[in-house]
């Protein structure tokens, strides 16, 4: 995967009553804003009702953007320690397994159909995090990864926090082509001055421990937060991004900035979350 300026992108908060023309115009505006700011690679967390429209626009209109196409699984494991204290029931798991199988099949279909604009595919995101309601067992995750590798020509990854990759993931790392590291120094209470050294150390350790190519699948620094012990503002956020680009150029390790635009769905799930979005659109 060639290194370029990359960013995490979540589609707009469309309403089910929105017409196709409105959806396409909004997606075009987003893509235009990204290109104007020199972002030519985006990461999609999941396949939604609008993902195919987005891919079709990029492909048919020859928009100079490549895509890391991902899926986010629904929970297949009963986790007693979720962030919102919501616990899955057995009937949920049965339904979710069916849904996850369909997601994998859709990922394969789109990766093959839009092969020329797909830089990589991610078979899941943070399904091993201790507090998630979207937990999937490593054997099941391995099965899904093998399915995608068998049916596509794309590079295959899985995106997860750096701690997991360095403590529990040696077997899983053998299944992917590239290791995707989600790493947020801010959430580890690292001030801006310590953020890049912290990120660099984790990246180097992961490469050494797993013996695989790695990339930073998401990292960012908020411009606003409720943490009184760490300074957060737009200038610091901009400086962090500049430092990340310098790190990327010096190490040839792809970095995805977190995140492009503010979306209502994210803050409905995490109402007290720090603000990371780069653009106001």
C-alpha cells in the first residue's frame, strides 16, 4: 500500500426519506472537501446503505480517492462489561451471526466489483476491545478473514487497539496481510508533547513483535475535551496532524487521521466523547 494523506470517513447522517439525488450531492461535497485538503485515501468503518453509492461515485466519476473498505461486526459473544451496560441475549447472538455472515459476503462483493479503487479491506474493527458489545471470538474472526482472503485479491487487514496486537494477537496476525493499529495517545492521558513518541514506540514494538507490515488505522488528537489535565485545542490538533505526516514520510508507515466530519450517530453513542473531527461540513 503506497503512503498518502489518509483519513477516517463516516458517511453523513442521511434520513431514510432522502432522495438519491440528495445523497449523491452530499457525498460529492464531502469528497470535494477531502480532495481540496489533499486527502486521497479514506477509511470506511462499515458497509451502510450508502456505501455502494459512495463507491460508485468515486469509480464512475474518476474521483482521485482510494478506499480502505471495512466492516464492523455485531456481537457474537456475551460481554458482561460493555461501556453502556447493555448485555446481549442468546437470540441476539444467533441473529448477529447471520448478519455478520451477510456483511462478509457484501464486503467480498464490493471489494471485487470496485477492485480498482480499493486499497485494502478490513475484516472488522475493535471486536476484541474489553468494553465492546460488538465482541467476536478470535476463532470466528479468523474464519471471516480467511473467507475474504480466499474470495478477493485485496490486501486484508483487521483494525484493533495496539495493546491487543501486542498481547493477544500473534495467531490472528498470521492471518492478515497487514496489521491495522488503532492508537490514541490522548485516551492514554498523553499530552501533545508525548503523543508522537508514544505512537512511534507502539508502532515499532508491534512490527517487531508480530513480524508483519503495520499501519496506523486511526489516530487523532481532539480540539475539545472534558479532560482538565490535558490541553486540547485546534492548534494542538493541527500540530499533531503535521507531526503525523512527518512520521509517515520518515517511516513509510501509512497513517489514517481520525476523523473527517462530525456525525450525529457517533455522539449519540458516546455523548461525552472528545471532539476529533477535522472539518466543519
